[in-house]
């Protein structure tokens, strides 16, 4: 059983939770302080965390199940758990159902708006995995899916939505879409030859990397706008500018003809950025 759990955690890339979880917590803290002038209660923290775990786990497992045949044909991904037959499809589907149940129970424990928005959240959790079969805008759909995390944190803590919540949503959306375009460069030739869509496979790696830069510029502008609208202080802006510098450095690591540092650019830099944004934003709000 422990071996199966280890395989499942590897399958869903549990360590990549570092991308979205800090933003989910930031949405909860910022939402509560903006709307109510307090921080979330202990139970709100618990249910928001469990909802986030359920949503992300189900989304990743669904992606692996839906893409199992594609992964099995791609030399880069054929060793993943399902193509390598380390997990049975029945085990994966059971894990998806348990993860979705955790998401549903957590939402019901939070507030009415969380429950009302559940169908929309689940729709994006499912549809993302199919989008690369028919549109190169799959990166934007993934951005929306990940950006539901801070929006969900905000709604889970406050039961409301505001312009600040949507600016945070937009910032995370474009940030995610940008780094997903970078990640997709490694499969550009494979995707093109197998009828799969991405910006790099449709327009070339160089144009893909340029698109990723502009998406990250849009993300930076959204984070600055969030600070202006919500009246944030200099600590927040320092965090935003550090995050902007991280995005610039991320792009310096990846070249059209040299993708050798892609893992550092994708995982390390984006993991650091999410933590930086959380620490400096919360620090500003509390101080």
C-alpha cells in the first residue's frame, strides 16, 4: 500500500503543489483582511487546504488518465505510472473519486458561494486535459484552472468575490500560462507530428518563448494593479518586483536551441516565485 501511495504521489507530482497552494492561502488571507479585517479561522484554513488538495489531486490524476495513451507513445512520458502499468486504471479512478469527494465535502463546509461555484471549478479540472487535442490555447485553460486556487481561497474564506480577487486570479492565470508554454517547448516536435496543439508546436519554439514572455508581462501588470486597487504597501511591491526579476531570470535560462535548463526554469523558479509572492504579500498585509 505504501508503495502504491508513493507511485500515486509521483503520478500527480505532489511537489508541484508549491505552485498553487501559496496563492490559495494568499487569496484566503487577502480576502479576509480586505472584506472583514481579520484572518481566516482555523477551520477555514483546514477546509481550504483540504479543498485545494482534493482539487489538484483529482485534476492531475484525471490528466494522467485521460492522456494515458498519449503518454505511452511519447518517449519522454512513457515511463509514467499508467503507461508503465505501475497503477491500474481502476486504482486511478478510485483516487479521482476520493479526491473529488474531498473537494465537495470541503466546499460544503465553507460557504454557499463555494458550493455554487463547484460545477465551474470541476468543469475546468476536467476540460483542460482535452484542450490540447483541439486548440493551442490549452495554456490559457490551464492558467484558468490553476488560478481558481486563489479565487477559491478568497471565496472559501469570505463567501464573496471582488475586483481584487479577480486581479489576483488574472495574475496567476497569465503566470501559469506563461510557464506552461515554456514547459511545452520540450514536446513541440512530438506534439506537431501527432496532431496535438500547443503554442510551441503550432508557431515554433522561438515564438512560443516570446509568447511566454508577454504572458508574464501581463501577469506582472496584474499583480501591480492588484497592489494599487487594494492599497498595498511597499513590502508587497518589493515582492512583486522580486517575482518579476524571477520571471526575467526564468526566461534567460531557456533558449530556442537550448532547453537543457528547462527543469530549473519550470519547477525551481516558479516554486520560488509563488513563495515570494505569498511571504511579501502577507507580510505587507499583516504589518
